[in-house]
C-alpha cells in the first residue's frame, strides 16, 4: 500500500506536485518475472538511469519511498533558484538609481507570493519526473521502502523484484550539527525551509557553504535580518580565496551580519524566538533570532537497504564504489549523491549515464575521466571547473595563471557588474587548461566554454582564435587567452619580429 505523504502548505500547487511525484491513489504493479535493472531511489541519478535503460529496451523497475524528483525538484535546485530569482529583482530595484532609474525607496516584498510562485514553478516542472510519465516510458514504478533480500532480489511493499543488475541511487540528506539545544529549539534545513509562507524577521544561517550563502543572501534581500555563522575563516572553503572575498563583500553590501571563524556553542528556545550563543575571538556572544537554517553538510541515505546482506560496503561517506561505479557486489552499482563527493544534480546525471553503459553493456566508463564544473548561485555567482592553483601544486604540476578582471571588460562596465573575474590555470610551458574560476552574475552560464575546451583538449591559445560577440561578458575568456598569447612573446621573439617588420618595410 502506498504510504501517504503530505507537504506543507497543502495548496493547489503542492497538491499538483504530490499527484505527480507521489500520487496517493497509486497502485504498485505486479512485478515482472525478472528485471534487467532495478533502481532504488528516484532522484536525478535514479530517474536518468531508469529512463535511459528503458529507452534502450531493458526491463526496468524504479523504487522510491518519498517523492520522485528527489532533492533537485523538491527541496533543492528548483525551489532555491526560483526564490533566488525573486530576490534578485529586489536587488535590481534597490540599485536602480545607479542606472538613472528612480525606484521607490522601500521595496515591498510579498513573501507569501514569492513562495507561492516557487511552488507553482515546482509543480509545473514536476510532470517531467512524474510516476505516470515514467510508467509511460515502460518503467515499473514502485512506491515504498526498497530493501535487498538476496543477491538478486529486492523487496518493496511486500513484493519481490528479481534483478540481474541493481543500482543504488538513494541520495543524501541534510545533517544536524552537534550543537547543544539545537534540536530542542527547532531548526530548518533545505528540506523544510521551502515550506515557509511568512518570512522570518530574524534568520540565522549556520554554515557558509553553497546552500548557506545562497539562501542567506536571498532571505536578506526578501526582507529578513540575516546573520551567517561559519567556523572557517572564509565562505565556500574549497573555493578560490579571491572569489570567496568578493562574495563576502557582496553579502556585506546586502546587509548580512557575517561571523567567520566562530563556533556556535549552544541554542536556547525563548518565548520570543531562539537565542544562539557563539564564541568569537575568544569571547562568548549571543544573538536572538526567529528561525535557524542549517547547512552543515549531507549524509548518505544507506539506512534500511540491508546492504550487509548483499555484501555492499559503505561508510559515513556513502556506498563504496570503484572507478566504474561498481560496488563491492559486482551485480550492484551506485550513482549520484549516495556514492560521490561532488553532490550536484549534473554529476548525478553524468554518473547515471555511465551506470547504464557499465551495468548493461561494457564496464568501460570511468568516474576519474569526468571533468566536473559547478556553480554557487549567489550574486555574483562563483563557477569553477578542474584544478585550483593549490591543487595543481599539491600534485607537483607547475602552473601559470592568467586573470581578467571584469572591471576591464566593456559589457561588464556597461551593466555595472564589475566585481568579478575570469581566472584560468594552465600547465606551465603548455597551453593545457588545468582549471578555471569565474566570478560574475552569470558565471554558471560562462563556465561551460572552458569545460568544453578541457574535455576536447582545446588549449588556451586556441580560445584566442574563437570570435566572441562584442560586447559580452564571456569575451573576458578570450581576453585571458589573448594574455596567454602575449606572454609567449619573449624578448627574443619580439626582437625577431621587429627585425622582420623592419626588413618588410
């Protein structure tokens, strides 16, 4: 029997969402005698695996205990980017006078309407991930808890599914940090924050990673008084320090109270909200808030799968896989957040495509061969691909770095978006691109040009020959390539060139 799931608020949009991704009247089909592939988990990795394998003619079963679409559709990419878009409108109106536009001084934000818009968008997109769509694709969809019962069987809702190969794609969930009193006081994660219909007047964000920074900025712009707490000395600890510094400046401009290098000691529930006690510069301080948003990392969803019974090893990082995404049981693979350190929707998608080929055909696709870009959708965005300079040095690779500030790019100047840069690292003595970071309002749209160059073994010198429309901010990438070509003009080459030009005259 399908377990009934509800979402708050249960308005028309969330009713549509539920009818698509976990319909209450759904009856699980009778299992086929056998399946080429059984997939546990219907987030991005599971959906792509199931649809791709079914499209190739395989007999596929897909199991999901919660909502099809996983984090990305329901509590991640789709809702967060919808809310971020509304918050950018507020920022544009706030800064309108820079462009000669006299906008109202006090922008009125209807937070409930912002969240209703988000729910409407999510509901509309959910048809792509719906139970009915995947059934029409030829996938047997089972709603319920799936668990391995033998080396070739999985049980769900009292039914036994027999498989030749299986894929674990159960993803990850938000973790609760070990802070005294936090659970008792109550807190939000990305899994519950999008249920809000009224904006919290005072919001504390615990964690300066991508989720924390994105939502801290969005909620501040939408009218909350936000304070962000991070133990490390910078936001986005794995990112380029120059990029993180620009982000910190942007968050300060938005009015966010920033606490870096601190430790939250305890949380206490008050009649009028919650009190956070934290240690900063050796001193204990306190602040009162209405809501706490925790972005303290992700934990793999391995519980209840009975992995021990089928010899699948796992640890706190997730299911252990080899370079082909094969677990310690050769008939079982894994894809997405359950087994990868890079927990991105596009990485889940890429590894799902690999699993289809490796599990059903030739075990030849390797995770180590992937070139993975990512982006943090703050304003400005921070996008990255490949190695950082420090990472290359740790590998003993000599690096040469070229950088172009957007304050030197005509389109960025015209748009008033000069805070940012394109930075590209190459292997010294060659034009081989090792990695890149872009900081710009639409950095996520720009990073793919460099990713394509890396995947296609196109050197930085060749990018200089690619005509970019003028004026665009992406022209900064070509300007970095031009800087590389100029750097190749050694004094000896310049002397030879001048001699040649003099002879030609």
